[in-house]
């Protein structure tokens, strides 16, 4: 049986608080219209167990116990039963079906979801299901998810520590005789048509990436949102698998990723193709992460800040020797594979548990 959310939950009055009311410190959580909880407050306007829906931008949902507050851009609902297990049960259902909330966002520019839409969301109610037991199973899955995040965080810390131990901070190199131009081919991408969105060049079999895909990658990049046709590749430039891509304009300046396949790209991207097995792509990509703040500082203060080939070619290669660079690249690959496996396991586990739980199969 399905019932509307308003039958299971009571909507509290909005708090009237602006986002600026929150501070970095405080006794209680302060929720904004975001999936991230980054603010605190010493004033508690609400008390859990409760669900907090963000209403602007993209779908966000939080479960909270105890005193808290939220911005006026949030809807706070409490279970009519006032039972923790009821709030937690439906929180897990909505979180595992976040698209239901997302489908309610409307409007041009910054989209919003209405109270009426949320009230009418349908929730599964089966009185033969032990909500408390189901909640405990799903909370165990949450614990696994948190453990996965901690392990991935530790893997990132280990990789950084190993690089610094082997090479030091690459920004402090003063006496290296080798530059990035000595160990790699460095070139800018190309896409000459104007306007850039001319449909005559798109919709073929050739993956075309831009700065956003680079910024969103975690080391290796295999995702793309656009393709070029035969006409398109004639006015663009491709780079092979194993290229280190660098975003060189706008907010993504200095973002890096290693291509997992051949890609075509525009002139807002620079490709770095290693020419020596002694200095693999993984070593180059990670070294350039340290340089990103420097590149941002050096970029001209214009409407669309940018860096160029002359910024990258003279970057000095830290001392430590090629053997250490190869060893580091091997570690990079192993830790990336570990994170990839953990993320895949976690997603599969949570999706399977959630769907089985709400079908009454647990």
C-alpha cells in the first residue's frame, strides 16, 4: 500500500533563518539547501527525529536527531508517530529513491521544489514489515558506506605521504635539470568552429571532452558527455590513452586527469603525453596537483583567467630518480583500483539492500 508523505509526516513552520545565520562552530547542526552539512548554530529551532528537505538547486535530504536548525530554504518534517524508526525508515526509502524528490524541482535558473509536491510523494506502507529491523539493516549498510569513505580517504592520504617522502614538495624544487617539456609532448587541444555549439560537428562516434569532465575525474577519466562526427574530428585534436589532461581556463584551471581512452578536446585543454617510461602519466598527473594553486595565482585576473603552454613546459621535475617515479605510479594504480572496487561494492550493496527491504524481502 502507498500513502502520501503528509499522512506519515507533519510539516513544521519554516524557521525564517537565512543561510548567513549559520557559523563554522556551534552546539547544533544548521542545515542549508545542500547535501553537505557545513554549518552550525547555538540556536535550536527544531528537534528530531526529523527529515530535512532542501528546496533549492538540487535534491537534498538529511535525517537528524536531537536539537537543530535550518534555513528558510528547507522544509522540516517530523513523523506523526514521533518514532525514530519511522523517520529513519522513510529516510532510507527516499534517499535510495532520490530521483522522486529530484523530479519535483521546477523553474528556470535555480530550480525549486514545492511543499505540495513533497506532501504528495507516495511512500510504501506495509504493516507486516518490522520497520525497526529493516532500519537496523540499512544502518549497517550506512556504516559500511562510512567505512568505505574512511578507507578511500586514508588511501588518498597514503598516496600524498608517499609522494612527499620520495620527492618532497615539487613546488620547492630549485636544482633540477629536467623540466616537464624534457619528458613529455605538450600540446593544446583544438576546436576551431564558431559558434562552438554548431550541431554540424557533433553526434558521431568520437568522444569529445571539455574542462568539466577533467575537473570531475578522480585520477583516471573515462566519462564524456559529447561526441564528434567525422567533420568534427577534422577541426579538433585527439590525444591517446594515457595522456595527462590539464584544464587551462576559468574555474577549472589546473584540474588534471589521466585519459583512459583516446579523446578529442578543445583549446581549453592541454594534453601531456609522456615520452619516457621512466616518468609515467600517474607521476606527472600527481605532481601537477601540487602546482594547481600556483597556476591559479599566476593566471591573469581577467573575466576568463587562463594558463598556457609556457606555464607548463618549464615545470621542474623533482629529484628522486626514475625508479621512484615508476614505483609511485604503481602505487597510484593499486590505490585507485582499491577505491574503484570499494565504490562499486558499496553502490551495489546499498542498492540491493534498499530495494529488497522496501519490497519486504529482508
